[in-house]
């Protein structure tokens, strides 16, 4: 059985991490959509770093919730499994999902890398001043994908390899507004007109018209029940 799960900020909401487009997503009255850009970093790197440092702190203090745990359980139950997450936090990893089963397509907030040469440096990540690259002296930046930037081709390859392995029996998309076309594309291609495409989200999204089933509930409530039902065969396809 092949299962693809795609997650967004909503799965970490119940761990206390604000979503991007929710009411609590704003920081000091600033829209994350304008902070998470190369332009914002070029204009005011100190401000952008402060936002990321605060988010790092908040994530460190947070714990994985029942949605993360349920997805980990599913990854163990399913013989072929991939989690594609847009989340830059480490809550899926801390919930115990194997590294080989996760494509963190928007990067990792705990990585600090050089904006010029790409050198990574965990050591400088927590310094208060603006971090500089030890190799070339350029400004270091958070290792995340900003608006308007390309996705990491190695991560795309990971998703494409999984999709090339055959149609999925089940695709679950949860906690995301599915704003980016590639999210909808991967979900629809994964189900391949054959498997179920289940959306778990309290609200309607751009993906909703493509879903074969919708669970309009918070992920931490719905996913443990959904996975338990799959494990006992009450819901296809396990
Ligand atoms: P958004 O903030 O756009 O959307 C969060 C989604 O989670 C919404 O659809 C909510 O209805 C849903 N939601 C809220 N609470 C939930 C809960 N408890 N259970 C389930 N769903 C819940 O976040 P993303 O879709 O992840 O990218 O945003 C996608 C990308 O846009 C982010 O990765 C980031 C952002 O800008 C980059 O920075 C490149």
C-alpha cells in the first residue's frame, strides 16, 4: 500500500505554532508573506533574523501533537510512505518519523546557511548579532525557502521518485491552504484518479474540489481517528 501525506502549518497549530495565513500569523503587525522574502532580507536582515530567532525559540519550546504522532504511526503501518511537509519546524521529526520518509520541501528553520556560497553553520545559528559566513564573509540566512525562490531540486526529486513508484492508495492533505500549485499537483498525481484523496482541514481550501473525502476538523482530533480506522481496516486502503 502506498500512502502520501502532505502537511502544512495547520498540523503544528495545535502545538502552539502560528500558521502563516491565520490571524495569529502576523508578527509585530508584519505579514509573514512580506517577511519571508529575499527582498525583506536585503532591506532589513536584522528584522528578518529577529523573526526567525523568535520562531526558533517558539518551536524549541513546543511539543509534537496528536496529529504528528498519528502521521508517524501511519508511516510505520504503510509499506510505502512519503510525508511531504511545507513546515520548517522539526515537530514531525521529533514525533519520530524516519528521515527517509520525509521531504521538508520549504526547508529547515534550524539550518543557517550562507546567502552567497551556501555553506551551512549550525554554530552561528543562535548568536545575537547578524551571522556572517566563516568561509566567505557574506551574510548567513535561515535555511528555508522564501517566496519567489526555487524549491530544492533534491527534495523535488524525492517526491517525484515516490510518485513514479506507482499510484497511491491514499493521499492525505492536512493543515494547508494549498496555495502553491505543486501541492495540488502532487496530491492529484499521487491519487492518480484511483486512490482516495482525503483532506483534513476545518476550512475549505484550493485543494477541496479535488478531494474525494473531507474531514472538516482539526488535525489533532481527526488524524488519530483516521489512522486508527485505517489500521483496523474500517477505512480503505490498509
Ligand atoms: P497557511 O497558514 O496558509 O494555512 C494553514 C491551514 O491550516 C489553513 O488551511 C487552516 O484552515 C488550516 N488549519 C488551521 N488549524 C488547523 C488544525 N488544527 N488542523 C488542521 N488544519 C488547520 O499554511 P500553509 O498552507 O502551510 O511557505 O502555508 C504554505 C506555505 O506558505 C508555508 O510553508 C510558507 C507560507 O508562506 C514559504 O514560506 C515558502
